[in-house]
C-alpha cells in the first residue's frame, strides 16, 4: 500500500500547491468564466466532473452513510482531485496492518 500512500500524498500536495499558485493570479470565479468561454474548457470540465462522479459512485458503495456520501460528493465537486486524494488518504489510514487492496476497495461490513 506504500505506493498508494505516496501517490495520494503527492497528489494532495501538488493540488494544494497549484491551487495556491492559481489563486495568486486570479479569483477562481474569473478562471471559471474563462473556461466556460472556451469549448475545450467546457469539454475539460465535463471530463473532470464525470470522473468525479465515477469516483463518487465508489464512495457511495463504500460508505455506510448516505449523508457522508453526499458530503463527499459536494467536496469532490468543490475541491476535485484534492478531495479524491484526501478520501484515499483517509481510507488508507483506516486499513488494518497488512491489508490488501481488496480491503481498500471493498465495503467494510459491520
């Protein structure tokens, strides 16, 4: 699981860094308006948000609480890959020592 830990940490740190870097240039709403003005920007946003929905379907399956799943949906839509990396780090932290990838991906009963 170490590679997943390292990758999730790297994505989390990279997304924090690029978010800070972009925020120093322009407000997020200004950037969003620029994206929506370009068809490729819209296509890229659709691609990203459909990816977030795919990831959320796994969260919906894995989480016992619908409320918690919906909270993660909002976090995914607001924070994107930063939220995805955070969710993975939480799931990896909760794994018992020596657990395999099945324990990460599958729902815990009980």
